[in-house]
C-alpha cells in the first residue's frame, strides 16, 4: 500500500508540477482574460443581473433555467473542497496557499466563462431529446471530427474522475465528520447518502436542478454567516491575516506549533491544486451543466457561469481560510475537515464545529448530485443513452464504498491522490480545446458587446 501511495504521489506531483498543469492553467487563464479584455472582471455586476433574470429562463431551448444551471454547477463545486480542501492546502502549503487559490479563481473566471460559451454554442440534443454538451462536444463539433479522440479522452477521464472527486471523496468526508462528531457508523452514513442521492438522481437533470437551486443557496448562506460571525469577532486581526496570506505566498511559511513549515513551491502547488479542486475552472465539468440551460445566447450563459468561480473561491473558500488563520488553528497540526472543525469551534465554542459538520453533509450531498450528472454525460458520449441506467446504479453503489473507506487514513490519502491525478487528466484535453477555440469565444463576445452597445 505504501508503494502504491508513493507511485500515485509521484504521478500527482508530476501532473501538478510547475511544468505541466500549473503552467498550462496559468497560461490559459491569463491568455483568455487578456484576450477577453478582462470582460469577466469588468462585467461581474452584469453577470449577477443576468443570474437574477435567469431564474425563469423564458421559453428558450434547454432543460433547466440558467439559474438552475449555475446552482447545479455550484452544487458540484461547493463541497468538501471548500472545507477540507482549503484546510489541506493551508496544512501542506501554509497560509500563502490561499493567495494562489485566489489567483487561480481570478483568472479561472475567464476559463469558466469560455467553457460555458463553447458548451452552449456546440451542444447537441440526444436520443431522449435532452440537451447535452461540454468539452467532449465542443472538441468534436468545434475542432472537427478528426479531434474527436481528444473528446473521447476527456469523457473517459471525466467518467472515471467523477467517482473520485464527485462521489467517494464526498461520502468519505461526510462519514468521517459524522463518525467523529456523532459516532454515526460509517455504513449507516453511506446507506443514507446512497438512498437520498438515488431518489434525486433518478429524476435526471431537472430533478437535480430543482434540488440544487434550493439547497445550495441555503447552505452557502448558513456557512458564510457562521464564518462572518467569527471574522467579525476577530475583525481587528483581519488585516494581519490577509498580510500573512500575501507575504507567505512569496516567502514560504516557517514552522510554527504543529505546522511543519512550507516553501513557496508547496504554497503554489497545493494552492492551485486545491483551488481547482474547489472551483473546477479549467476542469471542464461545469460546462456540462451549463449546456443544459434554457438559453440561446452563449455569452449570457457564460456571464452567469463565471460567477461560479467567484462565489466558490473568492467568497466561500476565503471564509474558511480566514477562520482557520484568525483562530490560530492552522498551527495545530490538524488537517482536512478536522482542521476546519477545530477552527470554527475555536471561534464559536460549542457551536462552530456543527456549522462545519452540517456544511460538509449538505455540500457533499449536493456535490454527489452534480457530479452524477457530469459522469453520466461523459459515459453517454462514449457509449450512448443505453449506459445511463447502469451508470446510475454503479454511482449509487460507490457512495457507501467511499464512506467505508473513512475507516483508514491510508484509504483517504489514496482517494485524494487519485482525485488529483484524475482532475489533471481531465483538465489537459479541455485546456487544449480552450486555446484552439479561443478565437470563437473572442468573436462571440465582441459581437455581443457591439450588439448591446448599438
């Protein structure tokens, strides 16, 4: 097992090293941001207006409203990455890792925008009459049939990655949280999650969109409110915490308390890796949900989609990071969800840990729902609509298996390593497609702006 862990760790370090995915993510994000003339940053207010208007989606082609599409995407992104992922990034890379998470998000807004624009433009209608899209479709339809193999690679990696990032890791985090706080048996957590998820997944994207549009805003508000109370209590220390994040991003973090210390390279690697795990910009997952939106305008949906990265990382992840740093919990030696729980309980004694536990349960559950749709669409691209029901059955079976893996630290470590590797393999074909098809995104954006100006 140690040998396997070492091999997976080496593979993860190579994929997420400075000359592979980190470099490509940075290049694509900066290139798209500059090529769009900073449209995502300049029009974030307009994006929120379009989101409010998109609650209905009128009577345009699609399966769910633009608002539900974003909530479905957020249901998959706001998950354990916002709680356990942020804590893990700080534990491994120090407070400076948070800065690189922010940077990933700022340039990731342009990436997420471009993904959604292409997803709506090149989407198809499947044999059931449902709208399907995402990287595999804009690779095939945008880059041409000779590039279909690249779309096949993305779909294969996405279908498999879904069981890690969107299934077993989520149920694992919930089982671990409920076991440590309430002594709930691992098998019981897995069974309840599987039954609840199955009841929603059986209804397809429309049911998932309905549930996500109710649960995601509610839980995000509860979690952020709890964090804001702690931040408010420690408001005088906020400037120092922010300064620590920025300075440590470029100097590394010295050992302190139970924290072993970390260099700049570790801050960058784990900040970017956990940032992508959290907001999924460049991963190619979110456009699969946005392709189902009831809209005929790719730019409008792209403007809504880019908000997902902002809300997920700039808002929710920052709340977690500030609580961990302000309470001093980051030097405790704890990691993952245990570190977040300690930080919240330190800030709100007797109550804070329940915010984390409740947040993990709800966030992880909605992530399982969102990623079930992503994996299913990837499987459909490869095998056709006949694979849908078998995939759903396998998906539900995997949930309790992930919960039972919480019984051993080595199992948890292997799950995270596999998730990092699969995330990277998914991102590579998608990032290549975004670079090749960027002229389409730029042209559509210019047309949209000229039309609105006129």
